[in-house]
């Protein structure tokens, strides 16, 4: 039977999937000495872990490397946590390291690093899962011991900074084997009944053993599962617990948690007075601008002296009246002239005027004007009218211009 | 008045909104003055809330029906 011929990629892929089948290799803890330790500009750390007989290639990516709490150097004895897998490009297997602890660390520290590496690889510390804190929480649930300074510090600082927030204490034991289940129970209870809009859980300082409940995997998972945002506040500044990594916000101390949780009323009062000043200024500016506009209108003559317009109109009226009058006079004068002309021509045509020049008018006894000599007969009576009187006459003889005689 | 029902945060947000409107000056004078009055009221309320606030601290206890019961918190130093 012929053997199948594999490509290099196929073979490497085959080895890779074989290695992945071993669950132990996905979560290992290995002790050795660091050598050839290099930090690349990408932020990833590359190194070899070796003992007297053998060596192991290792890589630690930037996200995990940034959580290192010491500076690893070649020659240092360490314990490394992570998973073993194949890097197919080079056909080598290597340790994908999640955490490193220097030699000489105790069992608890190693357990801590192991759990941290495990939860980190599960994504419990992912920034994307972190919830924003309410700006003005109305109720805060404090999950801690009801004895001890921590709770009193928190209540005092919360009250001084923001007395509007109601504080609900869920008392739990914070050390000893009962502590983790009690803390977990309180976190779940606060969520179930939505007793607050923010949780602070933690305790005052102590030894690594005292703080251990906050390195418990159950507590970490309860914080992760909490729908209410959680501030973790454990110990003093340098103490970092698993709860700190998984919480939505890490406070360095319980007092610091109280400062993070609520606004400072002094700052808010300042904000209020600045808003008040800004509002006043805005309205005053607006009113000033309107007043200025009003003032400009008032400067105009029509508004300051309303009679000015009427006086002007009155003058206009006078002008018009004058023009009307003169037009009337002109028309009258014209008419008068025409009348005089007519009257004088009428006068010229007056019969009396004609008579005054030496003419007389003849009329028959009935008064009809005689215009022709041919209408006369001898013996006929005539009435002659002169300009200053008349005469009754009798025709003696009629003679016509063309020689006729009657 | 409805503004009494606003939480401090809502009142503060509304105040901020009012001041920004006033500063923009894009509203008729009447509305601006109404807003100004509303803002003044909110300011007074907010200050009063802070002045009158008395911190409440209780201890929560799981009642017989599992529901939370509030107990007075005694100083147990």
C-alpha cells in the first residue's frame, strides 16, 4: 500500500490538531530559566525557557505581557503559564505564555498566576465586557464585612461626596473558606432583586492569604456575570486581585472606590453655578441686543416726533391747494377773455349799431321787414326804423334798379 | 411641577440643554424667557436637593420570602 504524500502545510496542520487534542497541553505550568529574552516593537515578548537538558520556545503577546508585574530577564528562574501549540509557519511547537512568575514565589502566587492566565484566556478581563458606571448612582450596594474600617471609610466618603446616594450594605465575610460563597451569593442576590445600580465589593488591606477570597474563581465568575456594574476595591494600592481584573472598574482601596462611585458635590455645585452664570449671561446678552435695536429705532424721527409726518403732509396739501387755485384762476381768466371777444363781435353785429351808422329798416304795417323794393307798391304804408326812432311813411313811387317802375 | 420628579441627573442634563439653547439664542424671546425660568427652577431644585440631602445607609437582609429587608445600619466598629 502506497503511503499518502502530504504537503508541509498538511503535515504541520496534522501535528497541530494532534496537539490540540491533549487537554493538559492547553493549560500548562512549567518551570525553567529564561534565556534569549526579547521584546519586539510590537510589544510581544519572545524567549526560550530551558533547564540543564532541554529548551522550549515561548511567546507572550502584548496584552498578557502588559500585565507582568516584574521585568523578566535572561537567566531568571521563572514559572510560566499557558498553552502549548504549533506555530505552523515554522513547523515548531511553542508555549503561548499567559503569565510568568519569578522563582521563589509561593504556591498562592503560582495559583494566582494560573487562575489569572486561565480567566484571561477565557476573556473574563476583556475591556469589551466592561460596563460603564452610572454617573449619579441612586443606590449603591456595598458587599463587604460590616465590621472593620473599610465599610466606614466608604460610607463616610460616599456621604461627604454625594449624600443623595442611598447606601445598602450586604454584609459578608471577607476572609476564610466561607467568604467566597458569601460574596458570590451577595453579588447574585443584589442582581436578582436589583437592589442598587452599582456594586462595590472588597475589603481593607491584609496579607495575600487575607485577600484570597477576591482571588477565588467563583467570585471572579460572579463579578463577570453581574449585570450591575461592579467596582472591586481590595486592600491597598499595590495589591491586585483577580476581582480587580474582572471587575468593571478597579479601585486601589475601598476609599478610592467611594470616590470613583459618586460625583463630588463640590464639583457639581460649581457646575451648577457655572450653568447659572452662563444662562444669566446668555439672557442678558439677548436682552441687551434687543434694547440696542430698540434704541436705534427710537432715534428715527418718525418715532421720536410723530407730528413731523403730519406737518409734511399738511405742507403737501397747501401746495396742492395752491396749484388748484391758480389753475382755477387761469381757467376763469381764459373764459373772461373769450367772453369779451364774443361780446365785442356781438356788438359789432348789432342792428342798432348798423342803424347808428345811417341806415334805416323798412317794415310793412304788420312788422315784417321789407328786404326788396319789388315787394312795394305805390301808396303802401311803411314803417321806417332809425337808430333813435321811427317814422310812418307812404310809398309814392317804386323804381327798381333795372329800370322797372310801378 | 413636573421638574420635581426629575432625578438629579435628569435635572442636570435638562439644565445643560437649556443653557446651550439660551447661548445659541435661536429661540423667540418668549420661549427663551420661559426656558430661563425653567432653568432657574431646576437650579433651585438641584441646589435644594444637595442642601437637604441626608445620607441613608441601611443593611440589607434576606427576608423570609427571600425579598430584601432593610435594617438600620449600626456602627459596629
